[in-house]
């Protein structure tokens, strides 16, 4: 059996992954009757329901909705981007499998696809094993179907879905409640329901409540109608978790034509330009939603009105933040005498430093070059098992290349997140990297991975139509 090898590494501090994902499995709906009232269950069935017979998620009456989080166990010829980034599944390995899938002769079989469908995405015991390999001592789990929840049109059904997910996530964490923590979903369709659910999950020890920062059906999440929710966050100490996402908008009501997200405009521009790759939108759409939310909360005096709220900006990188805070400070100084709102108690940047933390991913180098700016506000996120995720060792490698002192590494990779969430550091933690993983015979060789990174390897060709890459003739695939 081939062995996948990694360079030895050692760390001297415990890590905390502030944003890693689970995929909502079918058994959330199978077990829903255990957690919901009769009325809630009936509302859930007509709002967001997984049909076990047809294996489809039905949302607001539309079949095959959502982004496929329930498709587990592997699909032939497909690398599941929601469950692929497990131990050792680096981006170049994923590329090699995607190139194989261009040719029916070499495409992944059902068994192979199942092997790289990492079960930790929906099974906690498997996740704990993966965490040991990935250098992750503690983790905050976040759901995947984030673009779906804000569009649920039945408020009672939305309440039921959030409750069912939160109960499942709580059970998931019980495999090791000192290592795995869950962020709760809130039914923002109704401020009263959202507030009730916040109190309910707070009683279960939840540390974060998630809010998508979009104007879905007129519900942008800093509106005055949500004051009871913000008051409850102050009372319970639960962190306001702001998590952006690509603006897919696949289940918007048919007559709803209002723009609801800056990310939506980015996607429309890319599509109108004829660019074929959907993931080009990821360059900006996460940052667009996050930057707008940061600007609105800081400039509107949100944190002046709610001085006890702490907030986390998830999955939007962090390099843009220094520029944005500088612009907010500049604009406030220029126009504060013309404001038609109360004067801010401090500069926007000072408010952010006092109330907020921003996530960053392991291949993001600029924060390591500005440690004085980020020292109290940066928290690492792996984003596993989503395709762009990576382990703690990658983050440490990036920081060491930037010659970042270990004291800052410890802050960015764990201390700041635990401080935000009021979670104790583990008494024992992972110190040494696993340097070998045994792989099946069909695992890509180093040479195959190298070839797959050539641009021409991604071109679909007819059988027999060769392509020359680095002097080698290679068979193409049919269209």
C-alpha cells in the first residue's frame, strides 16, 4: 500500500478551529420527531424536508433544493466539495482526482468516491480521528446549507428546522464536549422565534449563534425589530456569529427581484461576462457580505447600543479588514458633524478591536506580517471539510515562513478563539504531526499530481486526441 508522507512538525500550544463545517445528514429529518412538537414537525415537512425515498431536499415546495449536503457516501465520478478536505486531501490531490474525472476511463468509482467522502463531516467519532491527524485540538462546527435557511418562507417551519439542526449538532458534540462545540442556527424570519431559540441553546451551553448577513426578504440582521435578540445575546453572552456565503439565491420566491447581497451582484457580473467557473465568485463574495456587515454595524453605532455583544466574522479571510477599518475611521472623521445619527463613542476601528474577532485561513499570509494589528482579533479557521479547507499544520507552516513569533501563533491558532468563546484550553493537546498515512493502491502518485497541475490537464478532449504536456503525449477525454 502506498504511503502519503508529510514533513515532521511539532507545535507547543493547543489549537482551536473557530470555523469548520458539518454537512446536515438525512437523519436530522429522521429524528426530527424526537425534538419537535407536532405542529413544528408538520411545519417542517412543508418548509425544509429531506425525502428519504427520492433522496431530495424539498424547500418551500421545490425539490432538489439546497447545495447537496445530504449526498453522503460518495458519487461515482465526483469529488464532493463539501466533504473532501480531510486529512492529507490537499488541494493538489483534489485537483488530480478532478482531472481523472474528466475521462470516463479514469473517473472515480463508487468505492473510491466513498473513500474520499470524509465521514467526520457528519459522524463525530470519525471527526475526532481526523482532528488528531490535522492538528486540531478543539473545533467549532458550523452547518453547510447556510444559503438555504434565510429563505424559508414559513416562520414556524424555519423555527423547527433550526431547532432540529441545533439538537442534532448538540448530540454530535457529546462525542467529546471538551473538543467539539456547536454554533446554533437562528430562525431570523421571526425575531421572537430567534430570541426563544437563542435562550434555548444557551441553556445547552452553546457559545455562538449564526446569522447570515443578507437582506433576505427584508430581514437584514441589524434592524430595530431584532433588538430583543441582541438584548438576549448580551444577557446570555452568546457570540454573534456572522457567516457569509456565495449568493446562490436558488430558492428565492419567484416574484422577489430585490438585490439581497453584494455577493449576488458579483455573481451576476461574472455570469454576464461569460466566465465559466462558478468559484471565481469566491474571490469576493464572502468578503463583500462581511465588509458590508462590518461597515454597517460600526458606523451605525450598533455596539454602542449593545456594549456587551461580542461578534465573530467567519469565513471571509481577514486581509481586507485593515483597509476597511482605516476607511471607516477616515469617513467618520470627515463626516461626523453631518451625521443624522448619534455620535459614535469611539472610532470604528477601536470598536472593532473591543468587540470583534475575524477568522482567517491557513494559507493567508498577510496577517502574519501585521501581528501588532491582528494580535487580539485574529482566530484561525480550517474550513474543513469543504474543498478549500486545510489543517493546522498548513497554518503553522505559513506563519513560520513569515517568521511569526510562536507567541503570536498561539494567539491566532487558539488563544483568541477560546477567549472569545470562554472555553478552557485542553490540559493535553496534539504536539507532533502524523507523518504518514497509508493509502489505497489507486491513490495519485507524485508524478500524476504534478501532471494534473498543468493547465492543459483540465481541457476536455475527444478520445484519441492527444495533448502534449512537458513533452509527453496524453490521451484526452470526450466532451
